[in-house]
């Protein structure tokens, strides 16, 4: 019985930590898409809802893969009826910080080679210091990707991390439905 109570308390605390930044503005970050175009998030996102993914470790890759097809199908595929309901900005920020900055150029080339041309505007790269972003966005687990839904003014209205689930995708869809 005690272990169930401890587990419930842990889950409640974890949920509070993830949602702690809800209602705050997403911090300004300048990124470069795979076409070498600079983008300022959230400034360039204003006026539309946005789904922003953030990953800063190769260890997050497995969880990221669970998001790619569902997000594309639900929000980006012009041939899918459900994507006609939504019109969000969708970006994945891959962060290169610390020693990983040395691998930036090589990694960028591999990412370009492995990315469908229609998605080169959606995958964006950041090279620089990360501690302020990790702290502000409360991204504690470097092995997980984090996803943020921003309202039309750039405020965070939803946060999740880890693997994509049907429930989470539906929640995101409900938030950004026009």
C-alpha cells in the first residue's frame, strides 16, 4: 500500500514539474533550419499555434521516432483529412551544446541526408549554450525529447516529454484545433 501511495505522489510531483512552465512565454531561441534559414522561436511563430519538440541528446532518438509519423500524419500531411483541421507551426529543435558542438557540421550533414526534403523547414538546429533553456523549460532528463504547444502569442499551453501516445496526440490536437 505504501508503494502505491509513493508512486502516486511521484506521478503527481512529476506532472507538476512538467506543467510548471505552462502559461509562461517560450524562451527566445535562434535556430537554423536544414536550408540554412534562420528562425527565431517563438517570435516567428506568433499568429499560429505551434508544436515545438526539443532534443539535446542522441539518447532521445528512440522516443523521437515515436512522434515523427503521428505528428506528420495528424498535423502536416496535406493528403490527410485530419491535417486539414490543423494549421500549426511544427518544429523539432536539435540542440548541439558543450562538446557536441564539435560534431555539429558532420551531424547536420547526416541529418540533411536522412531527412525528406519536404521536412527541411521543420527540423531546426541550435548550437550554443543550453543551461538557460534546460532551466527555463525544466528539461531535466537529457534522455527524453520534450514537446511544447505554444499559443498564438508564444506562451506555453502544454508540455510533455518522452514517447508519443495516442492520448497525448489527441490532447495536442484539441489545443491547436482552429
